[in-house]
C-alpha cells in the first residue's frame, strides 16, 4: 500500500474518532481538550498524538485516552494503545510546515490555550454539569442556589457559599455553574480554581514580582469561584490578598462562589473580617446523601454508562450499603461494571458482594446501642431511661423490645451484651424481644413499617 494512501486512511480514522468524541463529550469539552490534539503517527498499533502543553497532555491522558483508544480500536482493530506527547503549538506548526501534509481540518494552531484571558482558571470536568446532577432533599437548596447564580444575569447573592463533607457534590455544582455561564454567554469571564491553586498563583506572582498582573487577572472577572477555601486557613498573606480580591469584586457587583468543608462560622484559622464576609450572601450546605438520592444517582450513572442492565436488587443493595459519599458510590458502581465486563459475566448480588467486600466492610456504619435507644425512645415518645427501667407497661415495653431487636440487627453485639445495656436484662429476655418483634412484623404491617423506618434512619 502506498504511503500516502495509508496516511489518508489513518487521517480519516482520526477524523471519525474526533467526530465521535465530539458527540460524546459535547462542544465545549471538545474544543478545550480534544480539538487541540494533533495526530502524529501510527506504528505497530501505537497511535501517537500530541498536545500543546504538558498540563493538557496529563488531563487528556487521565480523562480521555481510554475513550480515544476504544473509538480508535473500533475504527481499526490493529490499534492497541494511545501515547500523547507534549509539543508546543509553535513546534507543531513548524513540523506541519515541514511535513506539508495537507490534512483536512488541521487543528487551529493560532488558537491560544483555552481562552487566554482566564489562564488562571483550572480545567472543568465535562461530566460535571447540571444535567448530570441528581437532585434530592439533601442537596436541593445548594442546587437551587447554584442554578440561580448560573442563570441570572444579575448577582442574586454574594457570595454563594457552599459547604459539605467530602464527595457530596460541591465541585460538581461549581463546574456546572461555570459550564452553564460559558454556554449561555461565552463573553462572561469565569475563573474557577481551588484555594490551593489561588495561593500557589499568588506566591508565584510575588516571586516573579508580577502581582499587578495577578491582581488584574482576578479583579477583572465576572465570576470568581474558589473551591475548598478551608485550605487557606492559617495562611495569612494569602487570606489578605483573597480578602482584597473579594472586596474589589463585590464592590463591582461581580459574582463570587466559594466552597468549603465547613460553614463560615466553623472555619478555623480564618481572619474574623474574612469569615464574616463569607457569610454575607447565601450559605447553603449539602447534607449527607439519603437512600433515595443514592439510588437516583446510581440509576443516572448506570444509564449514562450505557452498560448491561444492572438488576434493581444490586442498585438497592449499593444504595443501602455505600453511604459514605457519592464519590465512593460511583467508585463502587464502576468497579462492579468493570469486573462484569472483564470476565464477561452478568452482574448479580453475589458478584457485587464479592467484588466490593473491602468497601462494604468500611461502609458498615457502626451504630451504637445508645444511638438505637435514643432514636427508638424519640420515635415512640418515651424517656431514654425507660430503656433501662424495670417498667413493664406495654407503652414502654414494646419500644424497648424494638430497640433490642434493632440492636441485634444492626450491631455485632451478642445477646448477653445487649441485655446488659438494657438495664442488666438476661439474654433470654433479648431473645424473646427479637422473636416478639419478628412475629409482630409478620402480622402488623403498620408496625413493620415503623421498625423499617427506624432501621433506615439508624443506618443513615
Ligand atoms: P466535593 O467537591 O463535595 O468533594 P464532588 O463534587 O467532587 O464532591 O463529587 C464527587 C463525585 O460525586 C463526583 O464525581 C460528582 O460528579 C459526584 N456527585 C456528587 N453529587 C452528585 C449528584 N447529586 N448527582 C450526580 N453526581 C454527583
Ligand atoms: Mg471538591
């Protein structure tokens, strides 16, 4: 086969691969990350692409390389691996001149990296959009506030302050705001970065005596988003600079969005004036996920992965067991899907338990007997002391039996241990309680629902 014909074939493959990437990831991500890639060579199943910066190379390698390979293998079964090199656009342009290869749609090498004005901004994850964000009770306020900020052309509240524990969707919401604004109004300047990056840039500017440019960059944006602001606790000069940037932007009526792992009043190591400023706008927290939200997220992820149908039992099991955060939940789903794909078997409850046994153990929440007693007492409106008392009236005896039953179900305690925690009762009393509750659950569905509700609450 003539060399030129072969090249033409490969170029056509690359064009089709790019088309599929574009369809899958959307225009914005395609333009930022995939379009700047240049095809270099194909040899013995290895495809070489180049990216204009090291940073872009790393990002593409982490986020897209697998997909590129999959698509390419679909085009040409000989392709085994993708390698991405770094080549500055200038080198690439020179190389291209030399090679004089007239390819269709040569990458636009005059385009500077992303948009030159906001080069402080960190890359946005193409998956973190509002479309991909599942809304439930625990996150509805944060989500509504983020939407408001993204959709309004004025500044609804300043700052929007989002906080939660890890892996509950703060970064996702911030990226979603940025994507939405960029799409709606590409002229608006949005900077998103972590507080850590902010500090790093600031120190760099100090070192290179370039603080004027630094200030200009940050003070000329329309929307500034700083993620994980707890990072600058105790870092005084960074806080100082951040405080001034913050004030300058608020004065010009520019939108600020902040995230942290705690509320402004609980953030330690922050100067008082900054702390109080952070609480001026809308403070919205994302609560730990509920069972319903976890199930919703799993369904949405499974759908977007486009894999074999996952049995409802398995989804419910995961939603029930992986309660720590959404990142772990996603990780669990990815693992069982990868496992099933790899060994070519369907997903069942058994394989799920097998594949995830380490994760499941870590997520076994340690419910204490004291917690159970407290919740059950609250639920039936009796005193906690009645859990230990000798009173035998039905109104207290029944809740006590329910608490014993739940203690048996939800903790690893033995019957005698449980008995001791209930006012030093005998293990046979506990056994009797467990049987009694089981019996009642089988005959009285209202009672059974009550117990089930308690169990869910306790399992978080
Ligand atoms: P945080 O910044 O609060 O630590 P992230 O935003 O990084 O959490 O979220 C962790 C992972 O969970 C991400 O992959 C994100 O897409 C996913 N995630 C979190 N909340 C949701 C949600 N409500 N719907 C869909 N995905 C979510
Ligand atoms: Mg985050």
